[in-house]
RNA sequence: GGUCCAUUCGUCUAGUGGUUAGGACGUCAGGUUUUCAUCCUGUUAACAGGGGUUCGAUUCCCCUAUGGACUACCA
C-alpha cells in the first residue's frame, strides 16, 4: 500500500463547526492508524467570503482537540504552500491545459444573464443547466465564432473557464463508505473551474492540490458527494490517478430534522463550536463551557463511527488504534447534548483531585474566595461524582463557603417539630465539647448521643442538615461540619435556631 | 422540480438468511443513604411501509414513504 496522505481542507469563512472538527478528527485518526500524514490545507479561493481570524481559529481548535497537523501553514512541508491563495499561480495553467485538451472552454455569460435564464426556466417549471443541451445557445468558445471569442479574450472581457461535461455517459465510481455509485453526465452541468477574478473554484483547486500534494484518501463531508462525479471526470481529463474517497455522514440537529447549525446550539443551550468565536456575531465554545478536549473528541469520534466493541471511553491513541473507515456509518447522526455531558462527567471523575482542585480554585477566586488547595482537595473528593463540569462544583458546595441565607420551607414543614430546637441545642452543646472534629470523631460522638437518648436518627440529622445547609442536599453531614469547622458549625446552629425559631 | 445519499429502541449504535434483536445515553422503578446526588439492580423501548426472492427475511432485490445533501464565477 502506498503512503497514506490525507488532508483536512476547510475554508476560513467563520468558526469551525463540530461537524468540521469531526471530519478533521477522522482524517487524523485514519492517518495515525495507517502511519500516514495529516495535512491541513486552507481553501480560501473565495475572496468575498474571507473572514478575519477564521484561519487562526481553525488551527487553534485543532490544537485544542489534540489533532496534530503534520504539514500545513505553520508546520511547513514539502508540498506547500498550504493556503490556496498562496498557490494562486498554480491553477491557471491546469485550467488552460483542459481547454487545450478540449475538455474545458471559455464562457462569457454574465451572472445577470445566467440568473435571468435560471429564473425563466424556473417559471416554466424546468431547471436551467449549463451543459451540452444549452451551451450552444450561450456565449462561449464553443458556440461563438472563433474570431469573436478570441477578440473577447484579447479584450480581456470577463470570462470563466467551464468544464465540458459529456452529453450522456454513465460515470461509475466507488466510495469507501457508500460503495458503488453511478451518475449520468447528462444530469450534470458544466461547472465553472476558473473564475473571472483569477481564482480557481473549489472543484479545480481541490483536484489540482490533492494531486500535487499526493493525497491518497479524500475523507470529507457528505455534502460533497454530488460533486464527486465532476471530480472523477477532472481526474480523468488530467490523466491522473484519483485518490480514494470516503464521504462522511452529516451531523444532525438534536431535535427535528436537518443538519446541525449554530441556531440549534443557541436555542438549546449547547455549543456548536469547539472554541469561543469572538468576532462579529459571537458563539460559545466547548472549551469555555468547561468541556475537556479529551471528552469532546471522544464524544465526537463515536458520532458516526463505532469500534464494534462495547468500549466507549477512548484516549486519542486508542481511537487511532481502533479506527477504521469501514466502521463509519452511512446515515446522519443526531447530536445529543446530554451524552456530551455524560462523556465529560466520565473524564472529570477520572481526573486527579489535585487538578480539579486547581481548576476549582480559579473559579472560587473569581467569586472572591481564597481557599487553601489542601482543603479544596477534600472538598472535591466529596462532590466530584455529582458533577459534569468543574463550574458545577459551586452549585454543590456553595454552603461550604457561606451559611444559608434562607431555609427550605418544604424541609421545615417536614422536619421541624416541636422538640427540634431543644434537640439541636443538645447537639450544639455536645459538638461544642467535642475536641475531635474530624468526620469520624463527630460522627462517633453524635451517633452515641442519639443512641443513648433514643432519638430518631433521621429526625435529628435532617434538622441538623437544615440549619447547616439550609436545604435537603449535600454530602454527609459529618464531612460538611468537619470542613467548615466547629466555630462555624455552632454559629450556624444558632443562626438556624433563631431564624426558624419557635 | 432534478440528481444523489440514507432509514434498527426517544438518541448514539451492534448485529445476523433462522438471535430472547445486544450495548450506551436518557426515562421510569426499586435498593443503598441522615438528605440530595452518586452508586447498584431492574425496567422501558426499535428493525419505516408494501411487494418480491427464499423453507425462512430485520438481513438480499424492487417500489413507496420519510428524511437529508446538492442543484452559484460558495466551499
């Protein structure tokens, strides 16, 4: 098998969508699996859609994901440049080559003329196609007198180069994921290969670059499938061996139909982009939402591909080892934000406590709390199983840092009895005289007292929790009071008694 | 409209010409717990429809339906 070389070829028109990230990931995994090379090529042949910052965003997003580019703008490589606008001079000669061969021709029709033809056709219920059936009636080097079009050329009249699609010919081609496909050229149109602005279109640039960059496998989104026949024809016209193709299924909206878009994320509160997009209409990112890149990548990898085993948690290395194109599904995958959270939870609970503590310390700082890292370790161990994100730890631990401002009415109704204040007073004095304020120490003392007095464990502990936490939630009481300390514990009992009273 | 692609629990999916159609997320229930959560156990629920082929089709073929992509001098 010849050397595997794959490329991820986004166009820098905005933030990279997670569908794009998945395409990059599958390319990367395939390269790693086969010992091949992963290349990043920027397809910026559309000057009108250029977006400032998009290229940097793409590179940063891949880095965050742990997808390492081997050849690209920053990395260099023997097949550069890797930005199509920097390869501008390359394309024209190939377009000309096709014209010389008779597989392409010059066309002088203006956008307005073509738009008019299209709308007229539509009114008549037909579809306008620029192809063998219509090209003779249009303005091009096939229909016009050679003197006429040569003059247009020498006058530098606006002109594009179109591919001359055969009248009717079945094109057979193979897709690694979808198998054999047949399309008749009669349904295809004479696509523009070279624009009047001096830039190639995607179709030409793509074929030329993939050939020049020795790409062995083209792994891209399903939206490219309809243009594959054209690409196959192009390879044929150039006399080049075509790479192998794999068209990945789309990522769909979580609800309803259609492909995943930014709006879905906004509507349902989950990110559609890996990183925060800071320009123009901003968009939130997985990174900023608190997702770990490993979890994000793991989740994405399993959306459309499966290992054929029941393993769900994979490191990047394991993914690369297990990956294969023939285990990629054919149908679109609906994205499930809930499962994305679950993946993050899996990674979070496996993180070393010290790391989580460091992360949470930053969070606390921004909320005005400065807590010793050792104490945070203890805290994290108490609650990490309960959260999916570090930022969620706060919701589970706020009462560790401040006494309750109010007390859950439902719990008061259920747990606050006639004798409760007296019992809590007893408990207060017991704790006050307990020197060993470790969880084990207070637990032993309190349980012995409850037993001795014949109290009901649930009644006492729930009332106790109410004055300490303010609600019916949180880790074990003795862990809580040990962490907040004796002074705070006693003060919260006092505060609770006077607030709830009776 | 035309071309192409797709269709297994709500979701991601496994799977085979003969299976109790398996797993995960979610849901629900029970258990554990001083509470909530976790956790454990269990439950739930699927082969789009119709024709073939076949002794037998979820699996192979055809049609229909539904969904999707594409249909630009955008990628």
